């Protein structure tokens, strides 16, 4: 997952669905020799923090994730008629 700066890029070693209310996936990545867990939720990459973002952060903390990462939603193009 690429963040705003290339140096902040995270290469996941595993990505699995997560049965949460707001968290939709668990990503695992290495930070040095340590394996870390990222809670991934569909939401804006930039902008103002909303109540939904805070609820996702609470859900991630309760599940003992190391970080919370937004995965920007992708709109589906409307077919031409």
C-alpha cells in the first residue's frame, strides 16, 4: 500500500478478510524482523477525521492491531447506455 510518500510504502506479506463491523481486512507486514498487523478499512485517505474513522480506530485497538490504514473506496464506472 502506497502512502503519500514512497518511503512510507508497505508491502503486505498476507492480506485476509476480517469479520469486523468497520474493519474489512487484516494485512500483515514486516517492520524489520517484527511482523505487524494492519487493520484496513474502506475510507478516505485524506481529509477530516469523522466519527466512523474513530469507531474504526476503536475496533482496531480492541482487536490489538498495530496500525489502522484506510483503503480509499473505488467507484465503479456507470456503463454507457
